[in-house]
C-alpha cells in the first residue's frame, strides 16, 4: 500500500519550517544594512551577520536535541 506524501502534518511542518527559514534569511540582509546605517563599518556589520547565522545554527541544533530528549509529540 502506498502512503500519501502530502498529508496535513507534512504540509504544516513544511510551511512552518519554510516561514522560519524565510524570516531568518530576510533578517540576515536587513541586519547588515541596519548596522551600516548606524555608522558601523562594513567589517563589523559582516561580523554581526556571521554571529547571527552562528546563533541560528546553534539554536537549530539545540532545538533538535531538546525535541529528541523530550519527545516529538509532547
């Protein structure tokens, strides 16, 4: 028996992850422009952007570990 791919849970998970990624990448560009607008050098603005991306990566890794520990359907 073939299982359906486009289930309600899959669509909700896809949309939530897609929106989360879009917000993260849209903020990435605006953070740098905002920092430059405040008079910060391009180098420091790039550093801020890198810290933002590193924080996003760490939060994704940590949230996956926490979900694995607590359970996915809690």
